[in-house]
C-alpha cells in the first residue's frame, strides 16, 4: 500500500509539472519574423497617472489613485519644487495639455486613450489616438541626431536587451508636463524606457527620468499597459486643438446671441 501511495504521488507531481510546462509555453512572447518579441497591438494604461503620477486623493474631476513613481517621491531641486507647487495652483490653465499641445513623453504613454504599436526590423512605431500623435523608435542602430533640437515627443533610439525593448529618448521641449498635477521637466530631460511582455495581454512599461536642471537624481516610474481586445477595435480620433477651437466658436456664438 505504501509503494502504491508513493507511485500515485510521483504521478501527480509529473502531471502537475507537465501542466506547468504547458502553461509556461502559453505565456512565451510571440515573435516577429525577425525573432523579436511581437509587441504589436492596441494598448492602453488603466491607471490615474495622467492626472497625477504620485499617490493622490480624489478631487473634483480627478479620481483617487495610487502613484506610479518608485517610492512615491520625486526628487525636485528646491527651486523646482516651488515651481511644481505654482504649476499645481494654476493647473487648470497652465497645463500645456489644456492648450491642445502634445503631452510629450512619457506622459503620452499613460494618457487615458489607446495607442497602437507596429513593428519592422528597423523601427517600432506608436500611433496614438490622442491628438493623432506618432512616435518612431529607431532600432536600426542609428544614433540620435546632433542637437540642440526640441521636439514634443523627443527623439527615440531603441535596442533589444533579450526580450526587452530599451529606448533612449532625448531632445525634448520644456513645454510639456508629466501629468495634470504640475509635475514638470526642462529641455534637458533624458528618458530610458523599458518595454517587456509579461503575458500575452500585459506589457510592463518602466521609465527612468533624468533632468539635472530640475531633479537631484534620476527616478523611475513603472506600470502595466493592457492589450485592448474588443472585436473590430480601431483607433478613433481625438484632436484637442480642433475641439478647443470648436468650443471657443460655440462660446462666441452663444455670446453673440
């Protein structure tokens, strides 16, 4: 009887191991024809970082949320901390997003709108529903162009570190914020992003933020991006500049009447 029990336990362990191996195979990242992890699809952040990247209570029009900043601390220099407080006080009109500008990187990655990733052997393209923005991440080994250059979304150069896409981003304008709470940067901003599939429908996004004109040290944010899987899903159009123009025209029409 004892030997029969041992055989049964061994069989159960073998069966469980087989099931575990099968499960592990199902979460292996799919590959593109050139062997790289296939990140293609429509993704979206499902958090409150667009409103505030740190822990925050609910405010009118702002849902409460857990922060995405490592340690929940942003290491501002003293003068920059004062500027951040000023930004927060004036956020309803001072936020560049309220003027219809592109939100910049990394903010555009966690805006509450979907975006699509497309891949080729030489670049990764990101097409955003918000403001019809387009990011091109060159993975062909070419370097950043010589500066100084100021772009709304910076210049992105990527490489594969195993199954993780690592992206170096420079050449920013200082006319974007990191969220609606007034967290900001200068045109000396430097980002290092990491994109890694941790399942068929989950993409881990991490970004290290460095700006010697604003912060005392580099710091990091991390979050999950979720694959949108609705049937026949496609990106629609959200053009804040056009919507602002239409809203202003409507106010003028009402005032005239």
